[in-house]
């Protein structure tokens, strides 16, 4: 069985797009276990259950855990240790005009620590900054300078420390998961299968928060035969 560790950004994307149950069908077809850390469960379920605007999403995600295709992992002492180390490293990674930038939140730190603790090789995350730190750190400065509209300095030593926590990790987004569902038949368990339905699902994920461009979606669709 493969483990996929899931960040709150992807959970919220899938839930907001009303396609969260695709994950159940993917889990069954691909023999996958989706794992979320306790802080992600708090961010995506416990806290939003008290906010009417986000309550429905929280109910959907809670149901996924209750149905068993998502598992909430315990925060072990080792995970806490790795979280603290990651928080220290990332706190010193970048600065803008002399001010240190906070690049990852508590949920992302525990998600990354859980990857390390469980030896999981696949991370499902829609949040762009963390993905870039893992996949393309050479481009993170330009991205942050556009976001903060000022000069950003990157501590290359701390970047190497950050990357040392992870080796050969595959990072995927909600859109890749949706494309997998389309290919393996999990998609049609929730929505009648068609190229238009796939396009609609991909754009729904984009507008729900997944960092994906329209040109990337066009590439996904270009690989679909029907």
C-alpha cells in the first residue's frame, strides 16, 4: 500500500470543488492510504466547523476520515522534533528588506515532518511556496519578490538544510490527482466521464485554490483521447 501525505491546501481544494470522494475511489483502485497530520485536521476540520462559511467543507473532510479513506496521524515526539527543526530552518531561509519571511505554517511543517517520519514518498499539496522549495528552489526568489514586491535574499545554506530532510519526494497537486482519477476510472464513480467534465473539474480545483495555470490545464486536456 502506498502512503500519500496530504496538506490542508489540497484537502480544501478537493472539498470546495465537491470532488473529495474521488479520493475514496482512488484509494480503493490504487491501494493508497491518504494520511493527514493532526494540525491539518485542525486547520481543515476542527476550526472551520465553528465558521459557517467553511462548515460544509469541514463536514465533508470529517466524513472522509470517518469513512476511513483518510487517516489522521498522531503527532509523535519525533514528528515534533522534526517540526521544530524545519521551523527553525525555514524561519531563516528568506528575508525581504531585512525582514525574515515565514514560508510555512504549522500544518505544512507537520505535513513535511510526517513525510520524513513515515518514509512516505508522495506529498499532495496545492500551496505553491512549499512546492517550489522542494521542487524548484532556484525559482523561489523570483516568485517571492513578485509576491512581496521587494528584493528577497535567500540563505543557500539553510536551503540545503531544508532539502536534506527530503530525498526523492514526488510532489503532486489536486489537478494531478484528478487526472489520475480520470485515467484509472475513479473519476466516473462521481461524475460521468467526458473531456468537458475533466476540464470542469480541473478549473474547479484551480478556482478553489490549486496553483495551476490555464496552459497547464490545456496540457492535461491535450493528453486526453476522449
